[in-house]
């Protein structure tokens, strides 16, 4: 401050009459790390890879993103493109993309000619999507959002038979055919939302302030239904190194529930670890299940419904961080220690819920869990959470570990 002129260009180096106007052209900001992989086995060769590039103007008013992902065959190539313009107060953006999902299975059988075969079945779901969004900020912490979009879900089934010599066991031939696939789904959707956010971020999640979102949407086309999302989060600073966090959320699809599920709209799963920890799909075992007329596992079935409600509470302590925020000054891998309690319930028009706290029952009751977890900030790219939870409505399972990757705590 005592010598502000040091290092500046001399007077007259840049003349006003020689200046050119600002041109808001897009230039490359960065390229996501390209990846490629190649593999060969007895059933053929495979290649996969992807890349992404991001562009913006000098002031950051306009953004363009392009991504490409490929795996397996030409059928499995997908990509996305989006553009955002935030030059004026009315911000807007558009996007389009194609995302293929591949599900494969393998077994043995006999083809139409009576030859023994190894049969591979490839089922694909293609999600083609185009959308537009407009948002208007009332202030730095509140805004309104409006969106319109179109989505098409199409399906493809591919069957590959590898003919096996019954004597040598070698593959001596190959044939391909198409299987039966469901009709495509065509959906147009729109939504209106009010959003508030005055939260302050820590290393793995918010630590002060609050967030909320109220959204109403509608979908029409192959199937008609409405959606409601209410999400409220609050973060209290009990101490500079202690945060008490609350969340209450409801998300639901409203309409003809039976028609939704007949159209391949699966019920919402309450057991995602970002909602209620301790009820992850892969953690269930057959010995826990109670058979009922509605299904083979009442303990799992109660987690499915077209509408869910969730409540969470967490105590968050920064174990490692900086000298100003963290019990230990070690900023390379910030870690938050957490004590939590989660409660949730799933229901819809055909799945009535009994609002009672029961630990061992085949009824559809709310589920709850409690435990401790640690969130690790991995180089600022993602958050790894390891938790140890006790699910109260799974007494046979009891305490167990779980892990998840996310973009941060709620």
C-alpha cells in the first residue's frame, strides 16, 4: 500500500484510442481428464472411454459444457451438452443429452437348432432429454425457478448366443438376435420452485445458516402425474467447532400409482444412504425377511413407495481442517465426525402406513436409525462417508458399517 505503483505498466503504454471493445466469446476453461479402456476376452473385444470440456467467456456470464461417454458398442455412446447465460438478472439455460444404461446377464441354454449355447442378454435403456430452465434471483439468498423439459425412455434387448461344442467345450459359432422390448415412454414435464439458501459451507457440508426448497411439478405423456418437493434444512452453531443440523423433506408423486408402476416408474427407495442410513439395498439378507401376501420381505418392502418423508439430525465436529476451523490443523484431508439420527417413511395410495414405532413387525411402519460417521473431503472432488449405524427396524441385522460417495453432506 505504501508503494502502489510498483509493477504497473508505465503511463502511456496502453492508449484509449487503441483499445478494442469487449467481445464475449467463449474460450476453453478446462478439459476433464479423458479416459479410455480396451479389453478382450473369449466373447469379443470391448472399448470404453469418455471426455468432457467446459467453455466460458471472460466475465463468466456464459457457460458451455460438452461431455461424451462411450462403452461397448455404438449403441452405448452417450453425451450431454448444456449452455447457461447469467449476464442479466433473468438467468436461463438449456441442455440436451442421451444417456444409455446397459444391464447384462449370462446363462446357458439351447438354441432353436438344439445346440448348447452360452447366452448373453443385453438390455438397454436410453434416456433422451431436452430441457430449459429460467431462474430469477430476488436477492443473494432467494430465487424463483421455472423449468420445462421433454424426456423419452426407449428400450432395446440384444441376445448373443455362443455355440459350444459339447465334446471339447470350445466356442464354435456365434449368432445375434433381438429380443422383445417394452414400448417407449414419452414425457413432457414442467415445474415451479422457490429456493432459499443462506448457508455457509464447511469442508464436507454446511455449518451455519439454512436452505429450503418448495417445488411443484407436473408430467404428462405416456403417464400423467404430479410431483411435490418440500425440503427444509437448518444449521445451528452451538460452538465454533460444533454444528447442530436438522433436515425435514417430503418428495412424492401424485397420480394413479398403479399406472405409474405399470409404466416402469419404480417406487422411490427410502433406503438410500443420503436419506436414511442403515437400510441400503445391498445390506439386506434373506434371514431378515418376513413373507407377507404383498411380498417376500416386509422389512425391505416398507422402504418402497411413490411418496417419502424424511427427518434427520446431526451433530458435526471438524476433526481436521485449518487452524481457524478444525480441532487439528491438517488441511490436506479435512474430516468431520458426526453423530446422527435418521427417520423416514414411504407410502402411496396402495401402500398404507401405520404410524407406530415397532421394531419387529411385518407392517409398513416408519424406519429409524442412529449411529456415528466420518466424512472425508478427498482433494475437493468428492466426499467419502463411512458410517456405523443401528437400524431399529432391522433387529436381526443390528450394528453394521456402510460407505457412500457424495458431493457433500446435506
